[in-house]
C-alpha cells in the first residue's frame, strides 16, 4: 500500500504557460507541507520522467500531483517529455513510455488538457486509487499587466483545482471533494458576474476578461472529471450536480464496464 | 454568442487586443483578444493546428 503521508508534486517550467502560470499550483504543495505531508518536490529540470518514476519507486507516494501540457492519452513533464502515456499518444510526440502501472494504488491529479478523456480512466483501470483530470482544453484568462501571483483572472482559474487537491489531502471523500469544487467554481463565476454588475463603466480590457472568465470557468468546471472506486464524477451543465456511476467489474469483460445510476451506459 | 464580450473586444485598443488573454495546458501558446475577435467575426487567419483548436474551443464556449 502506498505511503499515505507522502505527496509527490511535479511542476515543469519550460514555456510561458508552465513557467509563469503553473506557479499558481504552488499553494497545493505548500498546503501539503503545512499539514504534515512529506512533500517530494520535483520542479523545473527535476521534473523529468526518470526522476518522477524514481521518486514513485523510492518514496511510494499515495498522492501524485502532475502538471504540464497534455492530450487525451498523454501527460508530459519538463521540456514536453512524455511521462505517462497510453496509445496512441499525441500526434507530435515520439518518445513514448508506458508507465501508468506506476500509479496503481495512488491518487493522481492530472493538471493538463484533455487527459480526463482517456488517460485518467486508463490509470484507474490500471489500479489507480482515484484520478482527476479535464476532458477538454484546460484554459485560463490572463492579464499580463499583473505579475502572475497577483493576476486576479489567472488566480481565479487555479483556485478551484487547488481547492480540490487540498480537500483530498485533508482526507475528504472524492465525491464530496468534487461537489465542493464545483460549488467553488460557481462562487468564482458569481464573483465575476458581480464585478461586472458593480463596474458597468470599467475599461474594455477588464470587462472583456471578466466576461471571458465567466465562460471559461464554467467550461473548466464542466470538463472536470474524477474517477475512483465506484464513481465517475462529472459536473452537469448547471455545475451543481454529480453523476455517480456504479462500477460493474464483471468477470469476462474486457476492462471495466461503467453504468450510470440512471441505467444509461457510458 | 456572448455579445457583451464581443462588444468589449471591439472597444479595446489595438495594443490591448495584441496582449495575451487566454492560456491553456494544451501547448498552444497564448490567445489574444485579436485572435478571438477574428474568429468571432469569421476572419480567416493562419494559426498552428494546436492554436486553431484552442481558439475554436474558446469561441465554442461563448456560443
């Protein structure tokens, strides 16, 4: 069994999105340290595939936080190197390493684009404890007039994912953590709506970014998914519901079969 | 389409429109207000496949 006192935090930094904005995930690392987790911190050039596999083998973390660019079947590490992958990978990637079994028995957070589609279920089917990811582009609004850590637009987009991971580290049940994260997204969306209402004569740049934040926060909320024992959680179009799924791991089935409580097959 | 957003994009100065407005973890780089405005107004502009995919994903969410 993985060591429930160990948290592996991986944060590459090799392009604008990762160097500048993945800093906004650091509150997760800091929170884990503050509540007593042993944090294995792999950042920048330490966030290489070999180091990640080695840290998992050596420290056996129960919690693995991965961030970086990705696609439906792949998440990358430093310098766009493939780290966890299933076929066919991304179109422009050739260095494939299939190591998802290393995530067996662990809680994995995939802070990336599209990984919720195929990679997250594959990690779960390979024995992952539970996995969270996004099934579409993971987007955020920026205003480069601010330093990233002071950018109110960018900050609002990393708040809910950080909140989810913090809840999981606190031992909150995955379905409750997911629901509370959806609620958190809704609060953030409401705060931008209020800002627009309170600032009808604001400058065009701020108003445009506020309108865009409302749309894209709703997008990020609606493409977030989590999969664990007995559950596949997705927010509804209203962002207020969760669709629990009963896991039916029948003998003779290829892989796992999921069926929504309503009876509709996935 | 989000007409309020379109209205504000049109009000922005050319300099403001050229600044990054949206980022993602898809490896597509930044999307500017100008990119969004062109897409919303149906102007044909050359982009990389990844960037085109990101712009279209953003605009789709405004529909």
